C-alpha cells in the first residue's frame, strides 16, 4: 500500500496540472505590458496604485470609470 502523499506534493501537482504558475506568469507579463497603455489613455495616473476593492469589474462599472476619467481629462481644456 502506498503512503499518502504530503499536502505540499499534492499542492505542487495541482499547480502543475492546472498550469497555475504559467497563468500567473502570463498575467504578470500582461500587467507590466498594459500598464503604460493605461497611463497613456489617462485611465491610470502615474502615482496611482492598482488595487482590488474586492468587487467584480463588469462592463457598466468599467464604462462609468472610463467616462469619469475622460470627463476629468476634457475638463482640463
């Protein structure tokens, strides 16, 4: 009879099976690539810290935020 595998080994196997580390690597790369574009579009200030408020971002919420920032940009002219 085979001894039960350690929890650590089970976790490693799970991460490998579901390619979680590859996903995290890809998401990090995308964030580093896209972040300058967010600043260029005025959607992210240079000193702004991107953080999660614990809520899901849906299309209406995204549009509202983009419209708010666009209005701020245009009001400066």
